[in-house]
């Protein structure tokens, strides 16, 4: 499955370009041989052949209202920027502030995972205020959980989905819901999952948050120095 997998990220601004460079290096270090694509405002410093880079000029970003925090909206509309986007068998969006800490086989070699929409799970339950749900949405989510359990929130930092029509439908729904939020496409992702994919999404295995590095993908939540130190430790 690896050879038919696309990993993509958006890296707008000097901080996130630096993080994206670390993220791509970590993928290659742990044996990922599939396609890696970076949507950026300036080229990321990477060895030749490690990633395809698609530079979006500043005037186009401004025209699309994708500056500042709104730049995260790029991950919901990545397909126009990356050729053959939906032709890949499996597509993963990985935030620039994520490091690959082990091979992705726990995800990519499990057909029960790669045939569905998959997300990183936050270790806390949904709440109406934080996730911008209506009471009806929350009630429907609870009905699908065990009694007394509330549905967990999905993190938009690591999202996987099949290519083809399934992936196209999912990304279109996410982009539509996110269009009115910008800067908060994570709430939009949770709305889409619990409205349209309540019975057809999975929480991706091996996705952790810093400082837990026991999985295959560790989300550092913007901590650039910690990511650098971790990369240096691996190189030693």
C-alpha cells in the first residue's frame, strides 16, 4: 500500500516550512517510499526527490483568503494544487508539526483502516462549545456510543482517507463545512465525521501527542524545538 499512498501537508510561513522539513525527513528516515507533497508559499529545504513541492504565490493565497490562521484551510482544498490527487489508493494529510517515529505499517497494511476515513483521536470527549456542535449532533453521537460514554473529538492534524470517489466526497464535505469557519477547520472536521461518517470512520492507530512517542506518528502541536531535539536524538 505504501507505493500507492500520498502524504501531503501545507507549510505556509517560515515556522511551518521548518517543521515540514523535519516531518518529511522523519517519514523518509522510517522507510516511507510513497509520494510526499508539500503545499507551500516558498520552497522547503529538502534533499532532491524527497517531496514534490507546490509553491502557491502570495497574491494567490491572498486572493483565496488563505493568510494567517486561515492557511489551515488549504488542507481541505489540497486537490487542485496536487496533480492526480484522488488517483492514489490512500491519502494522508499530516500536519507539518508531526514527526514519523516508526514505520507507518500499522496504518497502511490494514485494509480495514485504509478503506475508511481515519483521524487522530483527541484524548478528551466532545463538548458543544469547543467543537461547535448542536445539541442534536451531540445526541446523535451519544446514541452510537456505549451508555454513559460521549464521542471523542477528532484532531485534524492527521487524517487519512481512500482515493477515488470516497475521498473526493469526504474532502468536498470537509471543505464545504470549513469554508464558513476558516482557522477552525478542526470543528468542521468533527461536524462532518459525526454527521456524515458516524458509522464509517476510524481512529488511526499509532498516532500520539508529544511527549508520548510510542506510536508511529507523534503530533508536537507546533513545538519546533522539541521536534528538532527528537530528530537529533534519532540521528545520534
